[in-house]
C-alpha cells in the first residue's frame, strides 16, 4: 500500500497550487485561507514527528509558524501572504540545505552527488560542482525574493501565478540549463541523466533526514 500513500501525496502536491490560486483570486474568507495555509504545516508536523533528531526545535518552529499564520490572517492582505508561505518555506529550506555544505570544512552538495555518481573527480570538476552548488543557492534565494517583490509591487494574480504555477517550470529549466551547459563545457566527462541526478538527491536527502 506504499504506492497509495505516494499517489495521495502526489495528488495533494498537484492540487494544492490550484486551491491556493483559487483562494487568492476569489478572495476567500479567512477560515478557508487559514485552512489552506495550515495544510503544509500538517505535512511538516508529520515530517518532524518521524525525524529522530531535533524534535524540540522542529516543534518550536511549527508553533511559531502557526502563531504567525494566525496573526497574519487578522489582515486581509497579510492573509493572502500566508498562502505564499509554502513556496517561500520550501525555497528557504533548500537554500539552507545547499548553502550549509558551502561552509568551511564541508563538501559542497553537488560535489558530493558527483562523487557518488562518478567516484574520483578531476580538480576542475570539483571547482565546477562547487559553483553549481552556489548557483542553486542563488536560484532558491531569487525564488523567495521574487515572491516577496511580486507580493509587494505586483497584482495578486501575477504573484499567485508565480508562486503556484511557475515554481516547477523554473526548477525544470534550471536542471535542463545546467545539464546542457555541463555537456557542452565538459564533453569528455561522463554524464548521467537528470532523472538519475534527482534520484541521487532524493536518496541523499532521505539519509540526511534520518541522521
């Protein structure tokens, strides 16, 4: 029955952007917006419960996030902003997840992926993979900043379209663009498919979550 659970999660992930966009455009009442804003927190709560380490920290984060969402709902405009929190939270989390590996004494995340896939790396490949890790950090930071700027200066429709529907296409464009550049820049270096790279990332994330 594991496939059923994964299927339900996939359907929820695909359906949530449509529900959030509809709530923003229809200017739904506070209870509806609050329910949609709290839905990702429930998923995060499940993740925190199954995480063996730092449970008090994650519980504190959930509590603070819940209070902030509730307070945001006291204002109509801020209530709409609450529906953008999942987009911002995912990008900020990934920025941290990638960025922490750039600290002194750590191996950049993309370098680790490349080493898992190819073994020993040439010095220029190590430099390149570090730069790719930095590029991903810039991408995630830009995503979060664009959301804030669009919310502040653009229409609700444009902001909602960006956070709910453009996130995955931009992510795919980043993957394809980096892959194409790498193939052209290092034609003699062995290359793996984008799907394989995603599988390695997913496995590495699972190991990091359980450690």
